[in-house]
C-alpha cells in the first residue's frame, strides 16, 4: 500500500520537485479523492499487481499507477488505457530495465487504436504527436512518472540516457482509422474492430517525412525508406522495429494507387535493406563477433527490419502540405520489442473458464498436521 | 495555512540482503568463467584480463560464455550450469546503462549461487551501479572500473587496460578485497 503524508497545501508542488518525484514539470498533487476516483475508473483492486521488473526489484500496483496517473494530470476515464500501457511496459518481452536505463534514451511511445480513444477525446488528427491534447499528453506522461517513481529509474541515477529526447515527457497518440479497404492497426493485429488496444514501442524521436509533390505510390513510399536506411540510425542493418504514420495526403495517394498495407510493409522490409558499404561509407563500422548479428543475406545486404511484423503502418495526422511521421525503435529487437495489450474497460467480466476449471482437492487439515 | 494529505508516488524498497559468496581458490587452481555480454570489445577485454589474472591467481581453466543480449541478464539455466562448473566469474562489459545493470545482476546471481564474481564497468556508470547494487541488496558491491570508452579501442590499448585492472579483479575475486569492503 502506498503511504500518505501531510503537507501544507501551498508547499505541495514544490515538495514533489524537491523529492525528485517529477519529470521536470509540475505535477498534480495526488489527494486521496483524486487517487480513489482514478482507481475506481480502472475497475481493478488497488493492491493488484500489474507486473514486476525483477532486475529493478520493483512491482507496480494499481494504486501506485493511479497515484502517478493523477500526478500526470490524467482524468479517471483515461485510466483503463494507462493500465493497459503499464501492463505492456512490465511485460518481460518489452524489457523495461534495458529501455529505461539505457544510454540510448528511449521514449515510451504509446499507440492507442480503438473506439475508447475517441470516447476519451484523444487526438488522432492535427497535431497528433504534439502538445495541446490532455489525453495524449497525460497518458504518455503517466507511464513516464510510473517509470521514474515506481520503477525507480530517475534522471541522474538509473536513467543513464546520454541525450534522451522530448518524447520522454510523453509520446502518445491515437490512430485515425483508415477508410476501407485499409484496416485499423488493432484489426491487423487480430483484435476486434470494437476493441481498444495499446501498442507500446520503445522509440527514438519522430522524423517528419516530407513529400509534397509526388502522388505516385512508390515514389511516396521511397521517401519513408530514405529515413529507414540512414546510416546514423542505430537500427539500420541490425533488425529493429518502426512506427510509420501516414498523413492524409500520402495515405490517400498510396491507397488510391491500389496498395494494401501488407504490400506497403513488404516494400519497406525489402527496400530498407542496406549494403555494408553504405554504412561504412558513413563511418559506421560493421560489428563482428558481437551481440548484433550483422550478417548479409543472399542479396549481400543487411536487414534493418527482421520481418513485416516489425513495421507498424498507421494513419493519423491532419491535412497539410504532405507530411508523415516515421519513428524507429531505439535499439535492435534483441534488446527490447514492442508489446500490445488490449484495454479492459472497467466492469468487464473475466473470461469464464467453465464450471469444472481450477478445481483442486486439498488434503484434510488433520493429515497435513500429522505429515509435518 | 491548510494541510492536505497526499499519496507518496514511490515505494519503500524491500529486498532480501544478499550474502557475498565465500572467497578462496581451490587446490589445483580455479576454473574461471568469463561472461561476455556481446558489447564491442567485451570478449577481447575479458580474454586479456584472464591472461593477466594467471600471473596473480592460480587458474586451472578458462571458459567464455557469450550472452545473446547485453540488455538482459544471463539466462538462469545457463547461469546454474556455469556456476556448477566454475570457481570464479568475471562479467563484462558495463559501458552503458542497461548492460552495466545486467552484468552487475549477473555477477550478483553468481554470488548468490556461491561463486565469487565481479563486474567490469566503465567510469561514467559508477553511480548507476552503486544505486542498483544497493537496490539489489548489496550496497557498495566492489566493481572493476575502466575509463570510458572501451568499445572503440584497439588491442594494444585493451592489453594495457587489462594489465591496469588485473590487480583489482584479483582482489575482488579473492578473500582480501571482500574483507576490506565489509
């Protein structure tokens, strides 16, 4: 159970700064009323454990997640999404210890796909990756405050980021469902259209993809590829993941050209392969005998992405001159990989295992005593 | 002035304090396991350290175990197996936040399994590892510190580095250093 303490109301905000409980910006003081309202909106018990990071010897409970969500400025209706994102963060496959402590300075990029994102007022359109929307800003921020305060990875000690980037404050957006025949991200991953899911990706900062004059689908896609092959990107030639967010103009041009999202991913997978010489020409030395298996394929090239499943192609953003966004992971997939969790809405019943499941026959108490 | 009650957003740390493994070199020499985390020059540095160690500690045998990822602790089954056939362990190299944390974790795993161990980190991560050692129940756990960076250095430089830290490695792995640190 979290502890409570008393403080002068006027001193509360400063005190949280002094204790190192913030991300550098002021936080909302977590009063019992605010925390209880947050917990209630999640539909789980306060002391339920959302996960553990053994290397950090820390567990995250619903209550602690709620305290930090209040501090981030979340409304209670955001909490089911915060819970799903926290579950993804704590999944061993995500490898929170590496992501949070690495010098690589990764952000926790939260992608929300589904109807709940609209219900709570998330932004999937103009300025989707920027500031100005409370849900986008505070859901992402809650995850960072949980990492700082509950997992204990603070700037200046365990957070060893050499640089980091502004996405570490918050990098959270909603998918703008594409029109047919393209399917939303959650459907492509095998979830129901009515589900809401969170995909958490450990990323660098976004690159803005500019292509203003070309309506040829392949031409547009090649502009994204130009970012994927950059020698200075850590994952180039090593096998990482990436989020590709197609803005309205680019999505329209490619979709009208008859391309499916599967075809787009296959194109990115193939075209992002690089010759070792391309890296070496830019001063990047090919690793040999190290953890990153930089081995060329039959085409003499190195893979930047291992499979089409490592490329998340989504639609979002507002109309404009012809912009899109490309966000690569901070490191190759062997270090950390994206995790997706379905959002459980408060009050949702647990799966029914049937009448005969989980029945155990316990020995009578007497024989237990005599056996000891 | 109004007082408010607020929740603390942090947990008080709870962990079981770990005991260091007993130090001592078996008759006939120690079997040394080098846990290479795959970072550039980690394996090379470990091999050079092992060579230097031979003139300071009786070494019967050297084995190199390479991890699949520097950003994850050693697989528990592998760790058990290695612990069963080793008397000393050196893990390297912690020259970034994640890998130093994981290599430290590996060293402490071996300590817990009764095998003296030590971890090589680069100097910017001394505070990072100090914090993590305390968190893992071993405040002040002795490490081996090398100047950063290591990954870009050539063999001649690594040789000098190994020679410069070999005494510390030997001390950390044998009784004298542990008594001093306690």
